[in-house]
């Protein structure tokens, strides 16, 4: 009997996993540069958290959540997104004042698996709470943009829009509802059902988008504070020299967004999977979860699609492989010395013949092979078909230079 991963989930092994390790390492670096400490929340939450926070009419809640009743009779859900859980944790901690958090981890949605869309997927995200200024929006957007640039996303595009707020959005929603009602016969049954429940969700339908020529625009209904906020975000993006495109039909897929909405797109991918992630402002989410008024803005990125879009061949997870002609105990000591200098090195733990050790080095596709013949002899470093001899203490710096060039 053999077991396979559940449908829509994957085993991730070397060498493919090296691309993920590098991308996650860059994420830790960039989120730390912007002052976002690590936040870790449960993979499992009360179902009501997502029903209230994400929205009962969203496709995430109605169709995609992995929900079950636990042994205590409670309805529990594997997290389909990160913001609701992070805001819940912030409220539970009694947090006050400006607050930041960064996270990464597995999330779950019951979708039809395809390239770049899995039932278990990995997201990276940040949340910036208790700051209402457009400075927070611009900082969050820039962090995601700079990270995606560094990872190497091909043809990266930033798309922005505004969704207004509870004071000005109702007039827009009513105008949109009338517009959609006139086209009801052209729409899919699901979108026709949403006209009354949540017409903004219809704009998010790729199936019905061809039938929605020139719909009402939120920018024509903005109140003065929302217009000023949106102008402030765009001005800051211009100042930061971040190129963006305005898409007045962009609404994102979750109900908690207000004012700023944005999306990162990798134009090098097929249209069906080119959205790498996005986010926006969610100033009313805290109140939906029973907390005090707390402005917030954040984003989530899909690591699966980022790796696809970057399209780089994974490198070796090692800097070097140690081939030794001495006793295996001596190799253990040498490898330990090199590892303590930051060198990623491995060796054969079985004491096999030198020829077998070289074959393992070739199989691992390491950039440097180190041949160690004894403590009184120089180490031979082989890289790109060229051999160099040096003392053991010189090896770490030489390997670092080789790695960086």
C-alpha cells in the first residue's frame, strides 16, 4: 500500500525546494527592513472569524473553506487567508498604538487544482494597524513591490484602485446594482444572484467581465476624505518611483476592504494565474470582529505563483561538498569548522570510497568540491573545472567569493 498527498497538495523536495528557501529568506530580509516583526497565528480558527471578517457572500466563505465540526461540537476552519487571524491576535493581545506584523505559512482553500492554484498554498503577508495616513498604504505597497522585484518576478505590474468607505460607497453600490440589473440576462447565474447580495463581487468575476463595458466608477462617487486619501497614496507611489496602473474595476475578493485596493500582477504568467497577490485598507475589520475602531492596511502574496513567475532554476542548497581521503571522524571535525563560519557544506557520513564521494557531489550539483587529504596538507578547491590549493582557514572566504560572483 502506498500513500499520495491529498488532491491539490504537494510534496516539495530538493532541488525544487531551494527556490522556496531563497524566496522565504528574502521575505524575512525585506519584511525586517521595513520594521515588521514575525507574527504566528494558528492554522485552525473558529469558522465565525472568517464568516464575519471575510464576508458571508464571498466565494471564499461560500465555496472554498475547509470547515468541520470538532469533537467539542465547534465549527472550525483551516485558515483561507491571513488578515482576519492577525487582527484577531492583535485585539486579543490588547494591542494599542501603531502596530506591524509579518507572516508566512500554509493556507487552505477548496479549489479545482491547477498550475499556480493549489488547495494548500503558501502565503506571505504583512499588516500595518492603527495608522490611517496614506503613508501606511504606500509603505505596505512598496514593501511588496521591492520584494517581488528582488525575487525576480517577470514583467511585474502594480494595479491600484479605491473602494471608498461606508459614507460614499453606498451611492456607488446602488448605481452599480442598477447597471448590473440592466445586464442581468448576460451574466452567469452566480453573478445574477450577487446583484442584490453584493454587486461588487460581480466586478471580480473573470467570466462576466466581457459583459461589463464601462460600469460606474467608484472614483466618481468618492467623498472628499476618500479622494484625498487616494490622491495621497498615488502621490507617494510617484515619489517612490513605483510605476502603477489604475484599474477602476479592481475590487479584490474579500469584503473587508475600504479605500485603497491593489494587486501585483506577473504579466509573464498565463492570464488565469498572473495575480501574485495584493491587498488594501480594511479600516472596519476590527469592529466586525468585536474590537474598537482600528485602521489597517496589508497584503498577502502567493509564494507558489511567485516561484512560477520568477522562473529561475533552483541552485544547490550547498556551497560546497567535502570529499575526504582521511578517517570519517576527521571529516566530521573539518565540516563542523566550516559550518561554524557560515559555509553550507555536506559530506559522506559512511566513509565510502573517494570515487563514490565525487559521484555524490556531482549528483547534488554543488558549485565547489573541497578535497581534504589531511591536517598537514592544503585543501584542494575545485570550481568550474579549475583547481585551487589553500589552507583550511582560507576556504570559507574563498567559497564566499565564489558564491557572490
